[in-house]
C-alpha cells in the first residue's frame, strides 16, 4: 500500500490552502489528504477510491470515501446522494486520468459539481519524457508494473494534449509545470535529443521543457482565470528558521492560490513571469548599500511595489540605524509580526501591516505520552537565549540532577545549555538545524522551555516559538513576556515568573502525563483553528492587492520620505 500512501509534493503545492471542500479521485489510503489537512486542517475532504482495502484505510483520514470507479454511474450517483446540494472548490487527480477510458468526460462531469472559481489540479505522466523518446529510438515500448509505461495506463498525454483535455472539459487552464526527476540524467539526455527536435523544425526551449518533464502538474479553474498578482520575496541566508517563517511559508501559501504568481528565495530570487509588476518583499534587508538601493529603485521605476518585512527590533542591527532606517522609509510599506513592533515602525512609515507568525503545517507527532516511552522529553532550542535561561539555570539543572531517571533532554544549537546539564542526565544535542528538521525534532518532545528576559529587544519579539510548540504537540513552559499577550495561550502553555515557578511547573508536568496530553491537544487545536497560514493567506493577498491599487499615492509618499532623508543627511548612492 506504499504507493497509495504517497503525497506528491509538487501537486500538493498547487492545491489552494484556503479550500473549504476538496474532492480527490483516487484517494488511495489517504496519504495525500493527510498531507493537505496538515496544511489546512479546516478543510472538508472527500475521496473516491477504486480499491476496497485502500478505501477502508482512507476512511480514517477523510470525511467521506466513495468506493468504486468514478466512471461507474452508480459511484457518481452515490457521490451525488451523499453531497446533496454541496459543491466542491477543489478537484484533484493524482496519477488517475491516464487510467480512465474517457477522462475528457469525467473532467466535464465533475466540473458540474464544482463551485464557480473551483480549482482542478492534475498530475499526469508525460508521454514525451526523454526516457520514452530514447526507448522508441531504440525500438522499444515495454509496459511495466509501474512508471510511465504502467501496463494499467489507458491514455497517454503530452503537455499540449493534457492542457487541451482540460480546456475541452470547460476548465480554464492556469498553469502546466513539469516534474523533473533525475536532473543529471535529464540534462545529458536533453543535450542529445534537442538537436533532433530542432532538425524537425521544433523550438529548442519547448523541446527542453517537454523532454525534461517526467509528469505534468496542471491546474484549471471553473470559470475565467482570475487576475494574477505577482509577488516576489527576498530573504537572507537561512538560520534559526526566521526566513522560513517570514518568507518561505507565507509565500508557499500564496503560491497555492491560482490568483497569485509567487517566487521567493534566500539571497537571490527570480521575478515571477506571466503577470504585471506586483509586490517585491525585502525581508530583513538593511537597504543601506549603493547596489541594493539602486536595485530597489530600479524595481520601483518598473512599477513594483516595495515592501520591507521585519520581525525584531531593528535597533539591534547597526545596518538599520546607520542608514537612518532607510529600509522602512525608502519603501512603499512595511509588514511586521507584532503590534508593538508596528508602533515603532510607524515613526518611519505609516503604511504598516501586522501579520503574526503562523504555522504552515502540523508536523507528524507520536500519539503516546511521554512520546519517548518512560521519560518525558524536554526540549530547549533557540538562538541567543544564553542570557534568558541564566536566571533559571540553578533550578533547571537541579531538576535535571534530581530527576535524571524521569527526563530526557533534547537540545538544539545551545551548546552551553547542553554542557551545563549534569553528566548523568539522558541528553541529546543537535547543532543548528534547518527549520523542517528543527520542527521534526521538536515534535518528538513533550515539553519545551521558552525563557525570555525582560529586555527592550525581547519585548518586540513574536510568539513564534510558542506557535511552533503548539503545532508540534509540545507543552511550552514559558515566561509571560510576549507569550501571555493572547489570553488563549494560558489554555495550553504554563507560565513561570520566578525560578522556583519554573522548577515547580516542570515537576508538575513530568509527574502528570495526562496533563501534558491535555495541554498538547489544546495547543494543537489552538494552532489548527487560529494560527495557520491557510487562515492568514486571504488577508495577506488582500493587503498586497490594496498596496498595488494605492501605488501611485504610496510612491509619492516614498519619494517625499527619501527627499527628507537626503535633506537631513545626504546619502551618496
């Protein structure tokens, strides 16, 4: 059943994170549904599955599963009977259409069960892949148990015929992107085959595209294609998950919407094509050196709306201070993670929006409590928190000594904290991890320590670490600073004000697995219902569209701020 449990990441990225009701044809055991609902827990998910064993397992994940072939009239009738007058806003075919006798009719029939503007997302094998062209040149066309020539495939498609099938069924094509496997082999094959395509009058760029795709991932909408907004985001070199939280995840959420063309990167980014100039986001860019200033001004002259994003007190970095905070004055608008930070930024730019940090997906986490078996796992992993945990060092280390048989410590990044733990403690150290791995390690733990000293810098931090704990099913023991700003956090977090309270809170939790489970479930529910990018994406898209609509006025404001900066302190660019 492994095949039926897989979740194609390229297809998953094309499913709008905002979907309310999803229908997947060929839902297998529910692997794709599970992956999608980790991103959008609120979605109602339906499936049709041909194989009874897979369908039974899928019922543990999906809201509704209909057994049988979608080409069978009785199966379609059962689907209609169950749904009543409800319609779907996403239709998914992952490696299914090629197995159908009449995929054209099925696409048209199911479109009639879709909401206006609904998205159809398809993954389909490419009959023009270089491996099949090579085999034909060698006189071979051999069916197999799996792959492009799976013996159960009844239909074969190129990109053009797949798009034609979609449009003939009444869907408006949005995009058709290649899934490229084995990049090195692919590049060598393309070099060999492209001259042949050109010799027959083909275009080299089209030949490269069509030969490289192992599968095509297509999207169509039920109705006209919505106006597409271009959004590009440039982040810094990744460390500590900040770029992931402020660039990668919100952009991935936006990119899933058919109304957005999004591109992003750390250190460099290629502007998205196929749309007019839109919004260009600079995350933690000082905008202090001549080349970067010139680059941003060039984008502005081409019609891009420039937005700075910041999620910490900018006074911490001399690059902001020494440039008179041009990163905020020299752009059209600013986005931040908290209202206190927004209040500070408004002294340099009145066009500020608050987008709190969110979780992009709910990670897989063990169901048992404690997660590791006999011992409670306590997690500590944050950058530059040495001064913050120093105040509770004695109590934590004393607890680790006295209860070594009941606690397993998991430490990320902070070598000093790890070394301070007693030698007899069960402990594991990880160096600084990529964010996905960081979350995976966190999700294996039961309790996390989130100490924050009361400093000007910390007062402007966000509650990202608490959100990460909630998403991962981990109970945070934390300072009140920033973490108690939302009263709902008290339902699952444990606040500690004094060193003794830190010790007592940990003692109480390690002594009560039931309380740990209760709080972890509440934390997961809180994040699922209130702190997901799936929930935040519509407001972010609306804000960016509003900026574009106001761009003429925003540009006048920006030029006035830059002129005032030059008048006070001329800058040579």
